[in-house]
C-alpha cells in the first residue's frame, strides 16, 4: 500500500468546535467527519498538513469576502489548536508532530501518522512578526498567508464561480516581510486562497518552490479559488506543487457543492495538473473536515480509490508514488532544509 502525504485538512477545527469529526483519537464504530487516527492508519496516510484555522464569528455571506478576524482572538484560537495537536501526540505513539524531514521520513516508513503544523490565514501572526519565532518553536512549519479574507499581510479571494482570482491588490509591506522571514526560517509559504496579485508577488520574492496546498484547475472549474494555467506554469517552473483539492465546489464545472460529484471529476483535475505541469508537480490536498467531498471518496479511506483511479487511467507505480507522497516530500524538504 502506497503511503500518502495529504496537503491540507481542517480536523483541528473540527476537534475544537462543534463540527462533526472532532474526536481524532477515538476508535469509532460509527465515525463522523472525514479523518481520525484509526481511519488514517487504514488508509495508509503517512502524514497530513493539519491546519489551524480561526473561523469568523456569526453567519457569513458566501457571495462576499468574509471580514478580517481580530489578531488577539486569532492568537488565542491558534494556541488552543496547537495545544490540541500536541495533546494528540502526547497521548499516543501512533501520532507524531512533524517538525523536520527526518520525522516525515519516519512517517512515510510507517512509524506513525504525522501531522505537519500549519496555520491557514496569518491573522495570528503579529504584523511586526514579533511572535513568528515563537510559533516556529511551537512547531509551525507551514503558513497560508490568507484564507478567503484580508489580513495585515495579503488579500484572499471570495468563493465565486465563473470568476477570476485576479481580485484586489498584492502583498502589503508586512506581507513581503513575512514571506521573506518564512523562507529564511524554513516555514512553507502556502498560496492557497491568495489572490492573483499576491500569488505573483510571492513568486517574484522567493527562491523556494511555490506551494498551493489545496486547489483545483480553473480550466475545468472556473472558481476564483482555482489556479489559472499561467499560475500552474509558474508553479512548475519553480519546482513546486499543487495539492489537488477534493472539495466539490472547486472540482465541479458548475461550481455546485453537491457530494454527488463523481470520482472522475476529481481525477480530471489531477490529470489536468499532470498534463500542464508534469506529474512531478502534483500532489493531493483533500481538505478533509473542511469541505464537501465526493461521496465516491467518502473520507480519508477514499485515498485508496483515488490512487486506484489513477492506476486505471494509466499512471504507473512511479507516477502514483510521486503524486501520493514523493512530490510533497521533495517540496517540504526544499523549504525545511
């Protein structure tokens, strides 16, 4: 069974809120949510990028950009989610917080399921970066500049279909400082949810591979969250990676969130990325516990069906290994080393 590195999940949010799927360490008879330790082991999940995310308070109008969140509240929420991640690792030797490539390799070899600490949306980072080193010492190894809302560093994209990511201005001065600091420290800069101007600002700033943890192909599903061909070309030129999302709203050509999207709908995006960029720039970024995913996948155990679907489409074992874990391993090593 091929090990898998998945580029994004929101299971920490489920564990610290009233969402389904919050009991990561349970041994469930009737599981809810998409991801827990037992099912991860069954699926061959070697490691996942575990996002710390600060939800907006109150109801959102999904036709507009969500409002920014308060930095002080963001830091409290992130601290709580970081503590939860470490609590899981302290409770069992079957789960490991991944801070370096040696730990990731141990997870690929089957020692434990690994969790790479990630913050989705940098509101918890002080605009003067005074707490960035402390976050690194706590384990932060990947940082999404934005979720789909603005902050002190950059601007996100709304959840719009038949729309372009070319919305709004690029990085702020603080954003450029944050990107440079992350590259220097070895914290992956994740461009998911970032608008086009911010994407190109990062592309012109870093020497490291460009990373988009979870997105679809704009050429199939023209969502503002998805990546245009020009962006895909830049990612490939940098030696970077796109984690193909499993979120149906960004897979379906019609932009609907219905779970009745077929497995082929997901595989079409993987194949689009591979044809445009080369297999070596494609990974998986499921967005477990953070999005509506196809019923044909169901939960983390559906990773096996995704890989089987790629085999049926003619991807050989070497290509499937690259998509399953090899490409993520290469890109994370490039940033961390």
